[in-house]
C-alpha cells in the first residue's frame, strides 16, 4: 500500500516575525517556519495505516528550499519513508488553486499511484481548507480514469485489505455530536479532522509502532537534505508558469493585518510548599475560580 501525505510550512506565530511584501504576499523565506499542526494529524493517520496494514508513506510539500526542514520535522516527529519538495520561484505566491494544480502534478510524477492520499483539515496561515479537496479534483481532471472518493473530517479509519475498501468515521459538518460512517473503494483521498485519534489496541501494533518510530527518527537524524529530499521544479513537472504560482492564482489579496508578538517575558512570583503565607495567598486567589458541585467546591 502506498500512502502520500501532504504538508505545508506555516509561519511560526510564536516568533511574531511574519514578513509580507508590498502586495500582501507572505515572504516565506524571511519568516520562521514550522510544519502545519493539522498536517501532523494527517501523518498520524498514515502511520496508523502503515502499522496495521504495511506499506510505504511519502511526505510531499510545495514551498521554498527551506521547507526541507519542515519535511525533516515530519519525518522526525511522526513518520515518513521518503520526502518530496516541489520548489522554485515560479511556484511562489500561489493561492490554493495554483498550489493544488502543482501538488496534483507532483503526485502523478511518483513511481506508484497512491492508494491513499492524506491531507490536514486546514493550514494555520490561510485556514481555507481548500487545498486538499482541490488537489483531489485536479488529480481527477488530469486523469479521467481515476475516480478517487473524497472523505473529509475523518476522525477514525480502517482498511479492509481483501475488499480494498476503507471504512471511515467522520464528523458531520464538523459537529462533534453527529458522526457518520463512510465506506469507499481504494484509491481514496482522506482529509483528517483535528479530532482524529490513532488507535493501537493490539500489542503487535504497539510494538510495530515503536519500531517504526525508532527507524524514522534514526533516518531523520542522519538526513542529508541535498541527497535524501527529492526536489522537483516546474520544468521537471512540465508545468506552464502561466498556470502556477502568482500568475496562475485568481485570488487577489486586498490587505493583511499585522500579527502582534506575544510578550517574551511574564512576571512570576515563586512560591515553595514550605512558604505558608505564600501558599495561602495562592489558594485565596485561585479559590474564586473553583467550580462548585452539590458537595462543595472542587
């Protein structure tokens, strides 16, 4: 089984140093970057599938050369067998549509068609939730023989290897109180919900999970970004620059608001357990926020 997980670098908002150009486009090369948190959830889903059913996990991203570190983060923190980066200046300042077109082409460049493509719910910078579904649509229009079901807001899944089907539970319109079960044939496109939780109930799965995590962390520690990350530019992907990047993006940014930097230091009062007066003051301050039950405070 071959799985592809999509990921993106997003500004590290903890740093508060987010740069935009005069047209309102994020200058990713000048902005501290981390892996999009929701993409780690998608990677967890891919890892669970590999633990239970075997296979191969590819991690793919589009962005500047610095995204090699984002890919390393995905390998080190979660799991990936190999890494792919779509990168050159022609791809810069892309909106979700141009990004989806590029990523779909990158997926079609892989040696093996993926059985499952995983994507996170949305990114921490754009928060549109468009790129995953648009990528699936672009794959379908580029290959008329592909009829890949799209399942969104997935919170759990399992694979029936004999029937080559996926059974997934998903939230209905993001509502935690309503869950539906979907069955679909492979290949399939899965968008995980932030509420997704991997499960390893069988001992053999927990042991395999431990072994795989150790293996991928060892690979990440010895990763050579120039040798171990496959990089494709627009020429390698045979993409027309007029249909990717800024030129291929119909979205127009009307304006951006600056992101304030959080305080670097906070005032704190140190209180030790043997400081009776200090501990009394702490309890008196916290008591006002304590809940109340029929038996008293808790």
